[in-house]
């Protein structure tokens, strides 16, 4: 299904072939990427647990985002609120509005399920552009502090600044 199209991009459902194409492009730009992550998203999509989207530019997938309508993870898990998970745009395609378009579509889909959407964002500098984008879009921290490996990191508890260290944000749609 196509959710959005303009002269630059098409936002559509993720397909099997996209998994390897995105993984290869991420590895090429130096990211630690695995096709397994995308296979899991596609499996969840087939099971009706997620909506997995791809932004396509000039016939190639260049970005992705996933919406879990009734997520069970994180600060708001089990409340019936949708969660935006695993959002990215290849570096050479950034600053073209692709990420904003993906977020627009994801929020529109999330609004069909609830009036609040949430997400977790990593805290290391690799997530800097996403952190700024979420604040500009009106997302607010949930107040539970940082989470590490899917649980609250208690004050003074050891954790590592890797992809599992996140702060949860929500937004009223």
C-alpha cells in the first residue's frame, strides 16, 4: 500500500526485498546493521502486530519506520498506545524532508488507534538528529528517566551508552 507520494519520495509498506537493500546501504555507510531486524519487522507486519513502512527515492529504499499499534514495550507499554519503533533515514538522504514525511505518515497511522503516540530514542550522539526532530515535533519526555535494556535504569545503576540506553517520549496527536 502507498501512504504518501510526491515528486521526490514514495512511502509504502515494507517488502521482503527492502530488508537486504536497506541493510546493505547501512553497512556501506558504516552502521552496524543486520537484516534480521528487518525480517522481524516484516514478520510482525504479516502477523498484524506492526505497520512497517519504507521511504523510496528513485526506486531505492532510503528510510524506514515502524508503528506498533498496541505496543507492550517501554514506558507506555500495555496502555493501548501506539509506539513508533526503529526509524531511520540513510545519511546521504537526510535533510530532504524524508524523515519528516515518514513521521507524518506514522503519526497519521498511529492516530487511528489512539490520541497519544510514543517512542524511545537512544541517548548517544548517533541519535542526535532524531532527538532534535522529536522535540521539534512536540514529543515530551515521559519522566521515568532513562531505560536500559527494556527496564528503567535506577539512579546510580550502571549502564552503557549503547543502542539499548533510551529515553521515552510521547505526543498527543
